[in-house]
């Protein structure tokens, strides 16, 4: 097995790693409570309604690929018009606007206009990250700006080719974001005033969001650059481990996920997947491949959709070729990498998990519900809801939320 080693000391943590995120059915950040795409919601529809899924409300918005965060009936996302990028807060229950705050000029990109990152809500504060890399802190109740940092200026370097898409993560008293290519690949700022705390690595940026890894060696922040997966020591920002994972066009976009004490990584462009073990012996951190499946015959090549781990299995989108149109929905055994089933040419989309179901938004604007079982592919039904979308759904209080380039829609999934 291949190993990658970085020398380091280990810090013992006495405080909780993650900031508390309100109640169990909130969706306060990218991919939910624990950034794993999973919700504790129960009591969702178990069979497809005869008259289709019930729409609760629909509201006009604007261009942007930002996802949705929800805390205590406060729904926050980002969009833009022909002048500004905005953070907007709506009532999750009825779609009424609470406030709208401009945070940057409009952002243009050949791969899609508008902001990309999903806001993070923590302890009454919203942390939003614009398409060009401006990090803003806003009061959740009023939308008033608290502070703002332009990482294009503070970090230097060239703009990311496809825009800044990684979503902020909050750790104790700091907010951590991936950066455009420059001095660092990842930076940390003080929650209170936006003061720069630390920066790490200088590789060209990928497009994934930072995640937390609880490994056999302890806790670290796991982050993709365009060339590698690397681990950062919480608090100090020290680079403590690294695993080579170069992908064509630097498109490491699907975020790494925890599987037990291991970490699962996957990328498209015919790269593939690997399950990694992160250990530490005599102060030295070591990354070992538990299994790997690379190249054209890989069992899973997640292009930009973070997969879901449930009951020992990984559910994900397997993209064929270099950003090719053929994408399969697959289930693999997390321990071995063995494929359990595959729905050929399912199509591109995003997924989250709740109540033993995969809630999938396709690029065509459909909401598809699939039973999260390793036995076989079981689709409950699908319904066209919105226009073309790349955003993952969000779920809170029995309702699922989807958005596209012009609208945001709330669908009631309660039985």
C-alpha cells in the first residue's frame, strides 16, 4: 500500500470541534448539520403521491449556484442581478422575504454566473462567500454587514477558473474557507472581526469545501487542492498530512467524506475513488490507501457531487469521461469498493439523505426519491420542479428546498 508522510506534533483537543448548530432538523450549512448530506428527518413520504408532490411556495430569485442554509425558519441563500451579488433571507415556511444584503458586484463566469458557495449559519451569524472570493459576515436577524474580507487582495494570485465555490466552515472562534490560487489554498479568519489567523499550502485551488476528519490519528481539517488532499491541524493551521490526488483541469470538486475513521475521496475526469486511512506513529502522520479504484474502469468518479455514506455503502454519481454527458447512479461497498448496483445513464444531479431515502435534484430540474438500499436500485418517483440546476437540495421540518437560476421552491415531503 502506498503511503504519504508529513512530520508533525499532535494537539490534544479539550473543546468540541464543531460549533453547535441549533436544533436537529435545521440545515445550517453546506450539506447540512455535519456537512455529510444527511438529515435526521423522519416521517417523509414512503410512496409516490397519486397527485404528485405538494408545492408549498415558489419565489422568484436570480442567477447563482449557491445552496440553501436553514435555521429556525430562516432560509438563507445567495444570488445576483445585473448589478450586485446578494445574500437573502426568507421565511422557510412561506417564502416571505426578511432581508436582502448586497455583498459584492455581480460575478460573471463562462461556466455560469453568480455566487457558488453555500452560506453557513452559526450562532446568529451568516458567513457568505462570493463568486470572486469575498467573505462576508452578516447578522442573521437583520442582514446587517459585520465585516468583509476580499481574499483576492489579501491572498493574491489569479482568480479561480470556475469561480470560488468552496463553502465556509466554522470551528470554535474561526471561519475557514478555501481560496483562489495565491499565497494559500485555505485560510482562517476570526469570527468576531474577520482578522486573518492563518493560511496553509500554496497549491492551485480545487473547488471542494473543507470538511472535518476524525481519524485514528485525531482530528484534522481535510481539504482538496487541485493536486492533492491535505490535512490541516485545527487551531494552528499547520499542514500535517498530504495525499497526491491530481485531477485534469484541477477539478477536485466533490468534497471528501468520513467513513468510520477513514476518509473517502472521489473525482471525475476519469480519475476515480479511494478509501484512505490517516494514522500517526511517533509524531509522524501517514496516509495509507485501504483500497483504490482509478482510471476509466473506476467504480465511482464523482464529478462535482459529494456522495452519501449510509449503512456501510456509498451512493454517488459516476461520471463517464472528461465531463461527459453519461452519468450513472451507483452504490458501492465502502469497505471493499465493490459495486453493488448501478443505474446506467441516470443523469447528472446532486443528492442528500433523509429517512432512509436519497433525495436527488437532477440537472433537468427534477426531484427524484430513491430508497437508500444496497440491494437494488429502487426509485419511488420523480417530478419536474424547477429549471436546470446544479445545487443540492436542502431539507428542514419535512420540507425540501430546491433552486435554479431564477426561482426557489419549497416542496412538502411529510406523509
